[in-house]
């Protein structure tokens, strides 16, 4: 059993923001798979198929671990079998990378999950949202809560599909094979 977690913030206000790309990927996995309907459970929305489960914490980003840890405990899923899909400032928009373990790099959702699991040893599917552009008024916290510009919005389906493919690769082939397949530099 693998637990795929899409990170984001609940509510219409945050629906189309950069910080919610994890929710977008989880929704795309749900639509493409054979999962039952989402239901409220584990302070999130949850669904479980034959071999995998999907979770979208509804605790707000900073408390994501309060949803992930109880879900993983209930499913008896080890941290290494948790795949967290999240926005990544340190990657250019649209780039996707798979990583196992590591720090939180200032991402409060990852920080919360690490704290609640007691380990950083879980898989991350990092979806690039880029850094704020020159002249952006506000701090990084403001930037991650902005929407996508028209060019980015046009590319968003491909970005989401790339992250879905990365998560699927982890589930089907393991983290090492997924890293070898996904973490290829664009030319």
C-alpha cells in the first residue's frame, strides 16, 4: 500500500493558487484511476483503492502532518511508502523532480509532516512553481498564494500530468527508478 498525499489549502479562495498544485495533482490521479469518491476522513479528504490511497489534508498547509500521520498510522503505511506531492519554489515553473528524504527547505507543509512522522524519510514529488519574478511586491508567502499567469495557466495541464506521471512511476517502479526517469534535465 502506498499513500499519495497532495498538499494544498482548503477552500475556494486558494483553489487555483501555486501552493495548491499538490491538490491539483491528487485530483488528476483520482480522475484517472479507479478510486471511489472522496470522503472526509483524517482531517482531510481521502479515498482508497485496491493498492493505493489518496489524501488531501484539509488542515491548511502548516498543519498537513496532522492529517498525514493519522492516515498513515491507520493504513499501517511506513514513511518510505508515503509520496507527498507539493509545490517547489526552487524549481523552475513546470519542472518536476522526485526526491527521497531531506529537509523541508522552508516548506511549512513538509515541516509539519516531518515533525508529525518523526522522520524526513518519505518520497516527495516536487512540482516547480519558480521564485517570485523581479518586482514582485510581497514576500514568498504572498507569492505561493498567487494564481498562475496566462502562459502558466495554458501549460498547467501538462505540468499536472507530468507530476501525475512522476507519482505513478514511484508507485509502480519504486523511488530509485522514478528518480532516474523523472529527474532528467530539460535541454
